[in-house]
């Protein structure tokens, strides 16, 4: 089983990847996909601001994974290979 620290690092890396892809990639994107991905990320961050400190890593991981799948994985599927 992964330790909490390792899981948090992986979650953080995915969240950074999603945000970098949104901000640095200048390809046209579906506005609805962007809104949903930002919503997932904001819900994950909101979990950490719980005043009772009841943080569910499973919930945070799920939301960040959904944003990652929506933004990063979708982009990878759309790539077109040109054969000369």
C-alpha cells in the first residue's frame, strides 16, 4: 500500500500536469471540458480546506484523476500521426 506522502505527491504531480496543460497548451479546447476539469480540481482543493481536517485522499485522488483524464488523456487520444 502506498504511503500518504507518496499518494499526495502523485496527486500534486497530476494536478500540476492538468493546470500546465490548460495554461500552456494553446490548442482549441471544448469550453465545457475546461469548466468540468477546473470544477474537479476546485473540489479536490476544497477537501483540504475542511475545518475539521477530515481529508479523504480517495476523494481528492478521484477528482484529480477525473480532471487528468478529461484534459491530458483526451488530448493524447486526439493526436494525429501524419505518414509521409
